[in-house]
């Protein structure tokens, strides 16, 4: 039977053989139609960057220390005045009702259960206000700047009024990447799945092009934000502004100089420009460029608690969790998301215990090789 939506009942309990994130990844194929799976699991082009994200983490080793005192162990961090129990947040993930009838509300329920912060996407299938009302942990709003500045400003005001405490602007996907896997699978969003936050904003008129001009370079990119737009945004919100999608040290410096509160080093999970370096490999030169005091989150490729540990050792203040959340949601709804995040929490604590790191601040470069 051909379907374009979730089709199987979600599990009411976790199977006994699901003991790591990779087990959810294995099961997820059974709980998604093929097209949706390829949309979620695939990267851009030939999946070169997607695969690099994992290979780079696996190439980093750990150094073990013994007989260390543990009297005040904690995994807490502070970002933009928000206190997080764990150095990780749920990444902004679009169109979650593809995977579960409750969509983002189920993910928010899981965030509450494990006391983890969450970023809500502009492209969520539930309105940002409804997600905020459900979520009890620190909530940040991920912003795709709209072609009409008034629509962008309205999104920001809605986020402020709903209780979000930071704005995270995604800047590395002004146009979609070449996602061959989803193209081969014939995936497109079903009519019942839409960006709930944008339904009241009329489509902006596209500018007319002269003969010979490129629809991409002269049309779509003309609407893409630039650093002037980031400055405008900072002047028009009381919330701290973060930039998501930094992969070059010079752009990190510009973000810091523009007054942004922090950045997310990311290659968009390998879904935009194929051939980019792994995010974890991009992290050290970016940290060196901005110094020790500027806040950095790392996105793309996290599948183990040891990956979180390695990212912190290389200069991240914390990480974002993306595909593991979606796979958990597809398999077992809020329960699957909460279990996936708990696995990462437990693995991070175990890594800290076995390397002699009592707090997040103790995770330094000499903890890895």
C-alpha cells in the first residue's frame, strides 16, 4: 500500500533490544514510508558530508584518568542566562507530524520528561505558541527569516510573547540542498503537513527576472538574509540572537563582532552542501578564531554520549540532537524520544565518570586524542 504519512501504530513500550541510538535508527525504516525515511535519513548529493559527520567522531579517541575525586558532579551548563541540566538541546526539526500524529507536541512532552531544552522550528507543524504552552524546559525559537521583514518581525514578536528566551537564526540553507535520495524516492510533503507558523503570511511576490538571469542566483538568493539583516534583527528583539549554520572561522568572527550571543557550528546534518567537512572537524579552528568566552553549540552527527564528550573537549559548550529525536519519535512517539535522550544522558555521564571529569568544565582537550 502506497502511503505518504506515518502508517504503523507507535510502540507503547521500548523493545528489549533497543539499547542504543543505532537501534532506533535500525527500527525507524519500519515506522516510516520509504519516501519519508529517505527525506529524514538522507543528506545532500552523494551523502559525503553526511557520512563524514560520523566517521570524524569515530576517529577521535578518549583518554582515561583514574582515582579522581568526585564530590560535586554535575552536567549543568548556562547558555544566554538559561540553565540547562545537560549540555544538549533538541535541535529545531521541521515537519514532525510526518512521523507522529502529535508531532512537535510529543517531542515537547519528551523534553519535559528528561528535563532538556528544545528549539522549536519555524517549519513546525504545530504553532509555536502551542509548543511553548506544552514545553516546561528552556525553549528557544529557530527562525528562518522571511522575504517580507514584517513577517519575520511578527514571528519574533510571537516567540517573545510565548515565552521563548532566545532566537536562533538558521543561515546555511537559503536554498535547499540537492537531496538526491528523497528525489529518487519521489518524496514531497503531503497536503496535510504544512508549516503551521507560516499559514497566515501571504506568499511574497517574486521579483521579475530579465532574460538570461538565474532563478536561483538572481531570484531566490536576492531574498536571502545577509549580515545587515542580522543587525536589523538584533535591533528589533530583546532576546539574545544566535546564528546556526556556521562552518567558517571568518563567519564565526563576524557573528561575534555583530553582537550575537553565540553560534551553532553545523553543516545542516549533511543536508545542504555535499562535500563540506564534518562539523566536529570544523569546530577547533572556529573556537580558536573566536576565543574561549564566546558560546558555541555543535550540531550534526551526534549518536553517542561520547560524541557529546568529544565535542565539548574540542571547544563546544554543548550540542544539538537531531535525527535521533526523529527516529525515536517515529518508533515510539514521546516515549521513544525520551528514551533516546536518556540514553545519550547516561552515556555522557558514563564517559565523564571513566575519564575522571566531574563537571562539564573538566572536559578539556587533554581528555581526547
